[in-house]
């Protein structure tokens, strides 16, 4: 009971210290939260919503007697007097209302001015001879595309829709030209008949071409891809948790040196409580403090950031390894120090360096060779094995692989603990 009482007393002192609470909980969560906020709501499974692009059209097309669209069933069932009107109605189709909002201007100048004043993002100017050029063999039917130069996504979508739509019209025109060449005639009725037949035979009618201009399709055989944001936030949070767990373990074990300097520990040794029980209570306090820290961070980040740490058994094994290694490393490091004055060097040097080395595998990107090198370097320090175990659990690797990594972490822990206890026992013998 004396051992437990000492452990609870030391834990209470640790959790009453504002600096300790900041290192244990605030900093790991804050760093992860910064990444979370930077990437928006993707980590919550949110979708990327494209804003509606405002398009203003100046339809100046005067039509052509050689192309009487009202006399036939125009492609896609769109009823129009001219090719320009056909383009406008196709862009105003119900299928595209979530992507573009089309309005009309009386002339080209008004359309360009609307873009310049940012009332619209794109202006389309259909020339007066658009229908005539379309019907004329060898003619060039051109639509002027005028956009806000500061934008890329919206105008790019409109251009993609327009390109696919005009490609369909170009196919009809090529069919007309070939038919006229074969027939050796430029009869208006023949032109209308060819367009009608082309529309009926086309697998994608011109009216549907606009609605199918942007198609996002996931192959049936492709496996479901995890949220990319969680793949970023998860390793970052795991690395921060391990990084600060080692800080907590070292800071908690430092209470032994602090009480030695304050002469409270030597006085405690003069009491009937055995020295082994006193030191065991100190060591237990370190272990329990790190255990609370790791447990709270795992639960909070699962609820707040929705990080999938893996199966419960795998997470428990890794958490046990992290707690044991971080707390025993703290005991080992403090056993090497002469006093608290050397703690700054340890916190600023040793723990920071080994922590960065251990997290290399979590941040290693680029070629497979670079990633393999990062993984190898990280395993030179115990933090690297902790990151590896957590990554294995998050990736859903078999329990046997996670167990193997956890056993290696426990081996590090046993070595640290044995040396630390031996040195403290010699110190206070």
C-alpha cells in the first residue's frame, strides 16, 4: 500500500502542474489540430464541393438559310432556330445546373464587361456567322472564350464542357461534308437529313454530350480508398503522442532527482518504509502518468479527429509498449543525471534528437528507397519502434506482426528499467 500511496501522490503532483499538462495533452492535440484545420473538413469525411461557375453568353448568331434547325429534330431533342441558340440551350440543360449558371448578354462588350467586373467568371461570344460557317463546307465556326484570368477551376470546367460539346457538333459537320462530297450536291434538304441521321446514330447525342462532359467513375475492381486526410493526420498524431510520451516519462521520473535536491527523499528513506518500496512507488507513478496520457490521447483523437487506430487488441499491445518504453526510458535517463540542472540538456538535446529520428518513418515521403532509409534510421531509437507498431496497427496488419514489434519495445523497456533501477539502487545504497 505504501508503494501505491507514493505513486498516487507523485501522479497528483504531475497533473497539478500546468506545464506538465501542456506537454502531455495540449501540444500533441494542438499540432494535430493545426493540420486538421489546414485541410478543412476532409478529415470528417467531407466532400469537395465545386462552386457554380457563372457563364454569360452573347449569342449574336443570325442563323443560316442552309441550316434550318427548326425544320428537324435537332440533336438531343433541343429545339432551336440557330446553332448559337442550340449551344445556349444545351448549356442551360438541367444536367449542368449544379456546375454552371448561364445568363445572356445583348452584345460582346457587355459580356466581357461582366467578366471584368467579376459578375461572371466566363463569357462566351457566339459570332453572327456561327450557323453560316457551320453549314458552309470548309467554314470555321468559332466561339470566343473570355475568362477571369485569376480563376482556373471554374473556367476549366466550362471549357471542358464546351470542348466536348463542340466536338460532337464537329462530328456532325464532318458527316455533312462527307455526304455532300459523295453526293456531289449542296442541297439544303440533304444537309438537314444528314444531321438528323447523325444525331440518331450517335451513341452520345449532342444534348447529352454536355451533361457527360465531366464524368467521375470509380472502377468496379478498385478497392475503397481510405480518407487521404486521415492518412496524414493519423501518423502525425501518433508521432506527436510518442514524442511527448517520452517527455512525460522523463519529466515524471525527474521527481526523484528533485526530491533528492530538496532533501525530502533522504528523509523518506529514514522512515520505516523500505527503500525498495519508495523507489517502486516512484517508478510506478511514472508508468501510470504515461499510461493516462497515452490513453486519453488515443480516445480523444479517435472521437475528435476520427483517427482509426486499428483493432482493439493491436492498439492495446502498441499502447502498452509505448507506455512501458517511455516510462522506463525516463527512469534510465534520470539515473544517468547528477541533478535537475542537467535536465535542460536532456529535454532540449537527447529527447528531441531521438524523437525526430523516431518520427522519420511517419513523415518519410518520396521514392521507396527514401522511405526504406527513413524506416531503417528510425529503428535505431525506441521511438521508431513505437511509431512502427502504431503504423502497423493503423494499417490493419496481422496481430502477430504487431505483437513482434510490441515485444521489441518491451525488450527496450526491460533494458532501460534494469539499468535505471540498478543505478538508483547503487546511488541510494
